[in-house]
C-alpha cells in the first residue's frame, strides 16, 4: 500500500525537525544509524532524545559536531552582539542550516565542497539507491537556489566544511527515513514563515532568506508570513518540501494512521514543532459512476468532417469520442461515431451531432462504470515540469500518466523525441515508488 505523509508546517520546517518527525512516525533508528555511519565524512555524531515543546512530547534529532556550532545564539542572529566577543560566520553558500537555523562557527580553515564532492559522498555511502536519489534531489534544489541568490554558476556554489557536515547528515537522514517509511505521497498545503531580519556572513538579510524565496518561487510553494520575528523556514526545509511534495491539498475525508512530532531548536513565540501524519483517504479507491453512451452510424460523412466534429464534441464536454470504420448494407464503407458523456451534457452533444454531421438518428444507453480515483498533478522532472494524471489503483499504489500536450511541448523544448520524453517522465517518478 502506498503511504501518504502530511506535513503540518505551522511553525515552519527545517532539516532536523523533519528527521525528528519522521523518526517519531516510526522510521527505523538502527537503519538510520548504520546508513549515516557509512557516509565518508567525519567530525560528527548524532543524538536522538525526547524533549518538551509547549508541554508537548516531541522527538529531537541533533547532529553534534566536534567543533562548536553557535547557530542558536538568538541575540546574535537577530542583531545584538552584547553577548558575543569572537567571530561568527553565517554562509548561505548552499544552506549551512542545522537545528532549524544556519551555522555560525569560529573562523578556521575550511575544506570547500561543491556539488561534485557532495555527490561523491552520497554515492559512496551504503544508502539505498532510492534514498541516494532523494538526497541528491534536495541538494540539487538547494544548489540551484543558492546559485540564483548569489549570482554564481551552480558548479561554483560551495559548502563550508562545518556547515556542510550537518547539512549533509540532515539531508541524508531525511532521505533514509523517507525511504524506510516507504512514503509515496507528501502533502504540504502551506509553509508558515516569520519576518524581520537574520544575520549572515555579509550582514543582516530579510526573512524569508533569499534561498527560501527562490525555492518557493521556482517550485510554487505557498508561504504564509506571520508576525513571528525570526526565520521559521530554512533553505533545507523549503528544499525538502520542494523535492517531495506531491500535492498541496488534503483529501476531504481521511484517517490519521500515525502522528509524529519533531522539535526545532530555536526559541520563538511559536512552539517550534513539525507535526507529521501518515494518513489514508477514507473514500473508496474505486468510484461508481453513471455515464451515457451515444452512438450513430454514417455512410455519407467524410473523415475530415468526423475529425472536426470530434474536436467540437470534446470541447463541449464529451468525456470520450471515437469513430470506427465499418461496412453497412450494400457493403457501403461507413463510420460508427461513439460519444461518452454525463447526463448534464447529453442533450447538448446530441444536438451538436445532428447539426454537424449527416446523421438522422442517435442511439443512446445509460451505463454504469467503475473508475479509479485520479487527479492532475505537476511534477518536476529532468526535462522540466511535467503534467501527469495520477491514478490510485485498488491496492493503493499510484500510476502516473504524462499528458500528451505537455509531453509534446517538453519534447520540442529539449530537442528529444516524444517517446524518449514520455519514458523519461515515467521512469523518473516510477523509480521513486
């Protein structure tokens, strides 16, 4: 059975909050531990504990670095330097977020890592193929956003060593947990964000930070700005939503199977939690429906006329139209025109058939049919944003069918054949499931 994850981001979202929420949902801690141990990076350890947030019991996931991390110094982040005497560095060169924030470290020599090095780290780990692909999708979205924010090519975007370690671990951990829970669909209606300014390497920058705004713009994420002074949505949090979200709307009726709560580290007026729910839509996967089938035979109506009337019928509400070559009396070649429609469109379509063809009579029959739940979704793929029809099968699995016009447009844009474009879209998503 496919699993649907609903993320309730009323207090924003960050990398460590997401890991904690997924662990609270039941992601296997031993699988996470062993997979993280296989990452070819050092200088960190992880810790999973329980904390209280506004009186609520929540899971807390921490990446503890060998070198100090000062990303929770609230006075410094929001402008006051009275409690600080050293040098902090907050770089937005591909999200240095950790613990619902951005990394601030003492100045020291750093090893720089770009997307090439990050890719090698992920690929050399013992994560599953699916988890590796999930992690790289998040990193790619982050790199694209930081590239746009700083006006540099993606290949020149770098991670500082201290900031990169916790970013790598957080993102890898999210991918490992998502894969372990076998999440197929992710619903995120809106991201609640704060306001004001936050300090970075180059001074104070506005909230939402540029990387978050670029991700929201590119991937059509809905932001709701609150009066909370501070950064609620981090670049990693936004990139995770952009990478995994399949819908921004909850089903009208659903059952909550399990709930998990992940804790953030920063202290704001809101509780700083991410609530994650595994849900199942309560409506039947197979829907009973009533349709009308209209049918007529014509031996004096040419192919051009049939093609024209087919377009008119579809434009006026027909669910399906096709015509079939037949032979009638005296061995005359003819066509059978078949139209599928709803009761509300039947009379209008019958009148259109009479006015646009040579027929003098139409047969009709009311029919029952069983249909699968389906919805039109937009998916980000290597060839561009694809429009697909998502159909839920009786066993709960989902099939994705690319829409013809969109495939044709993407094929032309990428100078690919229609078949290759179609296959790339299908394979990119079916391998995720």
